[in-house]
């Protein structure tokens, strides 16, 4: 099993170009199934989750080839309607293939993705929405069998009880080739939803309102292929900025999505870091000692503070002057990284959805285990700021979401290697 060895204490300095966004690449790869022609996707990050998505396309009969950060998908031939359980289990977001398969083939068999390291992750909203769209959904033995009548789902008015990102994506994917109009109320407003809709519009889909709480999709008979560039990854951006805030230094992030990162940048700025934005770049200079964030940091659906940036910001705030308070409102088990941070010397108390982080003057290197994707990145941020050497195991979690993780950190002057 591979691990990361990080020697802390180096300031980070330099320029980094942001990778393409994992959380829009995955639904966009699923969406390529709908167009039935060639699609060329640029700025696609090379990640284990992206490879899992391409394996799902392969198993459905599509071709998917990588050339650097460009992915070519040929979905003209479709030979299957079933995703084997082993492939479904490789990543939870495989569930977004459900909407795309229903849109293209009118039927599909998938698996219940089950819980994950972030806690129970039900798909009740996804299934209720599909049923509302006239899909016959049957569950049994861990499998989900979905079938439309006459090969087409029906447009419907869907009111989500919570703006779920995955459910919003699945409904859009199912609706773009459905009969009639679909309206999603209380839709997720995450930038990745807009990126998915941007791709689908480039394929000829009729979608409006994305980025707002009400999305309207008018079903089209047929979509076509296109060439599209995936947006930059705002969470990878938040990670490298948090690392620099923690370890000290100054960096420029190039190819950054500035408006989409505002909810994070507004909070980071309160730690005393100097942040300037413009021309697609974010410049950050750390402050000599970070300040605690005065207001409670509440993770919320976009445009609130992103849950995916909670762990990495927490690493930086373990070293701040004063006490910061986090409130995690999206996932039940998203504080599993705190144990590792405490092992490194942090003072963190977790009480249900609240984590109280009292700043300490130093962290010390330790052997820790990545608990999940963002938690693993948070441990790396803490290790870069700590005195001494840290070892992080179970880094397959980190590889799910960060492209060239060690190379990027080394480019900034961090002492990190994979063994
Ligand atoms: N939920 C339900 N029922 C459902 C759907 C969701 O109860 O039918 C609950 C979930 O259990 C969770 C909450 O609603 O507590 C939010 O889930 P959501 O559906 O919004 O999240 P997701 O689509 O499963 C995506 C990202 C996550 C990100 C969340 C929130 C992808 C592939 N994943 O997950 O990203 O944290 O939205 O923004 O897009 C990550 O990148 O590390 C990551 C976990």
C-alpha cells in the first residue's frame, strides 16, 4: 500500500494551475451517454473516480479514450443496460448513471450505492423523482431495476425536500430526453450543476434556470456530440490555498473559478491572509499567525460554505490565534479527520455537528490514516505545517480527487513523497 511521507516546515511559494473539476467531470462523462455521438471533453482530471466512470461507459458498450487531460467518448453504440455491482461500488456517484441510462436506453439496472465514509448516503430523493417521472422503480436484493413505459420518461414537477446535488443531476439527465417539461424546485445551485447543464446545452439540450433554485428542462428527441471544457476544481483550489495558509507562504492559483470560490474565499480572508483575485488568478499571501474565524463556519448548500472545504480549512485553523467553530450541516460523519489532527497536536472537540477548534502554537508530525478524500487532504495540509515528519496511509482516498497531488505540492516547495 502506498503512503505519503511529508516533512513539514517548508513555506509554500509558487504558481499552480488548477485541475479540472472532479464533481462536474463525473456527471458530464455520464451525460456523454445521452448524445449518441462523439464528445470531446477537455480539462478532465485524471483521477481514479474518473477512470471508474469511464469503465462504466465501457461496460455499457461505449468507447472512452484519454489523451492527456482530454477524454473522447463515443457513445454511438450501447450494448448493455446494467452496471455490475462491483463497478457501482467503486464510487458512490455511479448512481448518476441512472438518469443518463434512463434517458438513453429507457431502462437500467444499478445497485444501491450504500453508505460511505461520510455516513449513510440514501438515494430516496433520486428514486422518488424517477418515479414521479413515470419510471417503474423496483428494489430488491441490493439491486434497483428501473424501466420507463414506451422507452421514455415523462416530464414532471419535482419539489426536492433538500437541494441534493446528485438528485438534481439525475433528474436533469433523465429529463433532457424525456417527454415534455420537467421543473425542479429547490434544485441544487452548485457550480457543478451549471457545468453539467452547460455541457448538455452544447449537446442541444433545452435547460434554463441552472444556478438558481428552479430549473426547467424541456425534453428533446435527440442530442448530438460536442466539444466541451470542464470547469476548474474549486475544492482543489480551496485545498491548495488552505495548505498555504497553514504552512505559510504565497501562491498564485491560475485557471481558477473565482466567483464559484467566493463563499470559501470570504471565510479564508477572515483568517488574516491577503487574497487578491483577477484575470482568472487567485493570489494568496499567508499572515504570520492566522486569526480564528469569528463567526461559526456553517457548511451549507451553495452559495453557502462548501462541506468539501471544511476539513482543509480546519487544518489551517488548528494553528490560528483563538477559537473557531465549525457546524457541519451536509453530512453526518464528516469530522473523521479530526482524530488525526488531534494526534498531530491540534485541540479539537467534536459535539455532534459542531467542532470547536482552539488554535495551538504548533503541530507535530505523526503517522495517520486518510479517512476520506477531503479528510486525507486536510491531513496533508496539517503535515506540511507541522514540525517533523508525517506519514499518511490509505492515500487511495486522496487519489480519488486530486490530480498530481504530490507534484503540485512539490512545485510549491513542499517536502512530500510517495513511497
Ligand atoms: N441525501 C439524502 N437523500 C438523497 C440524496 C441525498 O438524504 O436522495 C442527503 C445525503 O445523505 C447528504 C445530503 O443529502 O447528507 C447531501 O447530499 P448530496 O446529494 O447533495 O451530495 P452528493 O450528490 O452525494 C456531491 C458531491 C460531494 C459533495 C456533495 C455536497 C459529487 C460526485 N459528490 O455529493 O463531493 O460533498 O455533493 O456538495 O458531486 C467530495 O468531492 O469529496 C464529495 C463528497
